[in-house]
């Protein structure tokens, strides 16, 4: 009986060791994929344009308020009480509109970003799932959040996913950063 229990325990250990060796794990730098996808470039342009338009409208509202506030300070002593009260209400209304605009525009920009990003995330996630299934992987971890990855025991799907998503091999996060900085400098010079 004791011998049977020992044999059963040995078989269980051997089976679990064999099972553990056949399991495949993978990792992918999901943030890198998202940032470098061609679709992300289009999303950035749309988000930047909406942000710029929002900023211009905000600045216009602020300039209107400052102009009317300056006029109020300069001329209030010459106005009748009714005119002064009307001008004060106008200033208060402008301030309220500015606050409402700030809140609404922030929500609109967040909504736009979410709308544009959702299909990008979904496409990247679908490609990673497809690659993982093709290679028989049971888990895929995001390498950008891992503290340690043993490359001998985990498959790096990043390069395969980059290729499947149409990301050029020479495009890196560093080259993207340089691209974005050059674009920001060009926009700053235009203003």
C-alpha cells in the first residue's frame, strides 16, 4: 500500500512537471505597439487639432473677458448704476461661460480620445491574441509592466506584433518622440 502511494505521488509530480514544461508564456510591449501603430498617428493629428481649436476658443473668451473687465474698470465711475450693474452681470456671465466651456471641452477631448483609441487598442489586442494562439501560448504579459522577464522561458511577441500591425521595423519610440518634438517646434514657429 505504501509503495502504491509513493508511485502515485511520483506519477503526479512527473505529470505536473511535464505539464509545466509544455506551457508557453509570452510577453509583448503593448504600449510600444499602440504608440507606434500607423493609426495612432492619425488619432494624434485629430486630437491635436481638436486641442488647438479648443485652446484658441478658450483664449478668445479670456481676451473678451479681459477687454470688458478693463473697460469696466476704466469707465465704471462714469456709468449710471443700471449700466454698471448690467456690465457686472455681463462679466459674471462671461466668467460662467468660460468655466462651462473648460469643463465641456475637457469632457469632449476625453471622449474624442477614447473614441479614437478604442479601435486602435482593439486591433492591437486582436493581433496579439492571434499571434499567441498561433504559437500555442497560454498567457501573454505586458512587458511594460513586468519587473522581470526571463527571455528563455517567455516568447517575446513584440516584433511579430509590430510586423502584423504594419509598424515599420525602423520606427521606435525614440524616433516617434523626435518626430513629435519636431512637429511641436514647427507649430511653435508658425505661431
